[in-house]
C-alpha cells in the first residue's frame, strides 16, 4: 500500500459492528468486520432478514442517529466515525437510494426533487442549477427535468432518486434493492448507470440486491450475508466456483455460471467461469472449436 | 381538491407577479368583504376576482370552481332566508299561511352573506392557479417567516395525495377480492366496512412516512440555514400593484365609513 493510500484510508471501515433493534434480543448485525476501498463496486446479497438493509442504514448514519437500538463496534466512513458525525455531514460523503422509490421522492417536480438535498445543505442557487443539470445528464434523464414526479414510471422514479443522491456529489453511493420494482430492462438500465458512475467517476458503489445473476455481472466483489454475519466475501468468479455458498443461504446460483461450473467439473468448460451469457458463449465456442465442433 | 389547488401554467402578467403580491390581493379581498354588507358591492368584489382570472387566462379552468361556489352559496341562502323574520314581507312560499315568508331585510342579509362567502372562497383558487406552490413556499418561509418544516409539510402533503389514492385503490381491490362488501345499505354497517380499508391505509402511510423521513435525513433535511433554487423577485410591477391595491382598499374603507359604500 502506498503512503498516500495509507493516509486516505479505506472508504468504509466496519469493525465488530453489532446491532439489535429495540425490543429484540436477536442480533440484526453480528460482529461484522470488513473494509471497502475507494472505487470498489460491492454487491451485498443474502436471504430476507439477513441484515443487509440494516447494514446499509449503519453506513449512512441512520443507525445510530435515527434508529434506536443497541449499537456496538465502529463504522468509519472516509475516516469519520458515524457515531460522532451527524447524518447531514455524512450526507455529503454518502448518497443513499432506497427500495421504495415512491416514499423517497418528496417534491412534486423532478427538478425540485434533485434540488432538495442541495438546498438543505445551503448550496448557492446558481450552483444548484448547474448540479441538477449535471446529475440528470449523468443518469441520462435530462428530459425529465420539468416533469411531475407522480407521473413517472417506477424505473424513472428510481433513476430520479439516484440523480438526487448523486447531486450531493458523494464519494460513496449506497443502494438498497434499487431494482425491486423494476422490470428486467429497467434493472439493467439502473445497473448500467451504476457501472458508469463507478468506472468513469470513481464512485464507490455498494448495492444490496437479491438478484444474484445481475450482481455477478456488475459487482467486483460480493458479500453474502446470513443471520447478521458475512458468510462469504469474494469476487463473483470465486463465488461461482463454490455454488454451495449461495445454496446454503437459500439463494440460487446464476444459471449461466451454474451451467459452466457443472460443465467445468466434467472438463467441458475452459478457463474462468463466465459472468454473462456473452462470456459463456465465448468460452463454449473456444472449447468446441478445440474439439472440432 | 385537485381542481381547487392546481397550478395552471400560463404566461400572463398575473402569473409573473410575486406570490407575495397575490397573497396580499387575496388577503385584501377577505378584509374588504368583511366591511361591506351591500350585495352589489360584494358582487363587485367578486367581479374583480373574475377579471383577475380572465387577465391570467385561467377563466375557463376557474369556471367550474366559481359555478360550484355559486351553487353552495345558493343552498346557503335557501337554508337561511326563511328564518329571518325582521323587515317587510316580500312574499310567502305558500300564500296566506305565513310558511316560507321572505322579508326584504332577510333577502338582503342572506344575499350579502352568500356573496361574502363567495368572495372569501373564490380568490384562493385563483391564487393557487396562478402561483406555483414552490414559489408560495419560498415566500411563506423567507418573507412571512413561517418555519420551513411547516411549509415543507404543506407541499409534501399535496405531493402524496395521488400516492395515497393509488394505495387506497389497491387496498379496495385487495379487500373486495376477499369478499369484503362496501356497498352496504345500512349506514352503520357501511361505516364499519370502512375500517378494513382505513387500517391498512394508515399502516402503509406510517411506513411510507418513516421511509420518507429516512430518505430526507440522508439528504441533510433540517441542518440549518438553507438556500432556494428559485426565488421569485419582488419587482417594480409588484410594488406598483401592491400600492394600487392598498390605495383602492383604503379608499373603499373610507367611503364605507362616510356611508357612501355600504
């Protein structure tokens, strides 16, 4: 690690984080420890009730500032302990997008929705105007600027929510099942946007998602959670190599990866396991060409 | 609700005025309508509202609102008029019996009451039709010093009306698909049949509110001083219109106390 990187520290550092909701002895999060470096694209998956959403709420400071409960351990965002940093200060570092696009849109017009956070942080009006244009452009929804938020489709609403989070220029973007109400095309579109933000703008992306096949395709690192613990922390290809990791927590391995894994066990698939249909096609073509098919 | 409080986009001089000027106009009309009891003067005030709507180019949209107000005022007069017995009898509904007696004072009084009600109620939809809510909120917060959370609450409640309507539709569908009957003849049973709709709606609303609060929190709501993207300037035109309105208002009140306008 270089001296500079050492000084900057990890984007997110979680140490022995334990959290219980009030009135419950069950640990929603159980001694979690992990670090995320700046610029990573991390996918978090796991069965319902594994603690994925609670973990995100710890990363944006809602826990412990807004949600009561027993909180142990430490969460550091960009070197700041969330316990000592207010949600509003964290809002400058961490953008959050939630599951229900309907409930997170507060303004009647798209433009005002994007402006909401900026106005709260007392950004000068001229800069707000500029940032609205930038973030809408970035998400590819400039045409929606003056539309009424109630008339948007689910996918459009979700992208407006992402634009509203991006407008605050955070270093880290947290998304809690951002595609739960979207069709497959809408899901892809949202993930394409996330990939572009991650690659071109060096944004650290943490996304909770049940759809493992899409996470495998886009994330550079997968965290699999169960009962408030991380049971696996590995790049997607390694996860595909051990499908029992997914099945043991009740998730289905992505069909493409699973097929290639089974073929590979019989020596019928060469090289690394494919993450997309395109990868698989290429791998199989090579293999069959070798065999003269 | 949607008709009364909807913004109607037009490019008119009235739309371009500062929300403060329009609020002042609305307030002036309310004040004046309390001074006068001559139905003709009140009708004149109402005519001025119609003229403003015409100038703003929203008369067509306002027409059903005004019609509704006239209807309600008519009902109001009808309910009141037979109960005022002072004054000279003009006519009775059933001649020779004294049932449904209408007196001159009663007629004038009721007409004044109805007209006053219309004047007070009619300026509001014109104000909302020509002013964007965000501009109104900025004025309420910046100029009239209403705390931002309250103004915010007002805007957001309007934003959530369609959401809750949708929610309600879903609940009705869900409950009627499980043989819940809504079309009960018995009034008490009908009232009770609302509970299985109201309770889920309340639960989802509270959940939505909590999620919204979390989303607001992550975007720095209530940190302290905030800025506004759009601020409608109070221009020279506004100053002119305001002083004009003040002059007319004062003149009318003076004439009233001199006994010329009643």
